[in-house]
């Protein structure tokens, strides 16, 4: 069964563990700890803070994950070539 993400769901604020769970459910293997490390380095998905709590938007998570992924291909070489062509 397919679920279409509504605008309000796309903008819903998620805590870091929830953000990692959403990405994992979508097939992107990442942990909350990795998101925290990436946030400290500045190479993770967009987030904002509410006090000490980092908050992520669903849409930003999916956009970030797609940008880090290669297009589908039949080989590693094909995937990398498609990534370079898209850049």
C-alpha cells in the first residue's frame, strides 16, 4: 500500500531518533548517532534547534538522502557515471 506524504507531514518536525527511523523505513541505513555526528560536522540534513533538541523536517530528510544517493544502475560504474553526469 502506498502512502502519499501531505504538505503538513512533509513539514512535521521530528526528533533525531524519529528522523533516523524515517530514513531507515525509507531504506536509507543511518542511525541517530550518525545524524548527530553529521550535524556537528555540518554535512547532515537541514535541522533547527528548539533549545537543545534538534528537529528535522521529513521533506528535508528525504531530499538530503536522495542527493546523497546515486541513480539506479546495473553496476557501480554505471551508478557513479550517472551521479557525475547529474552533477
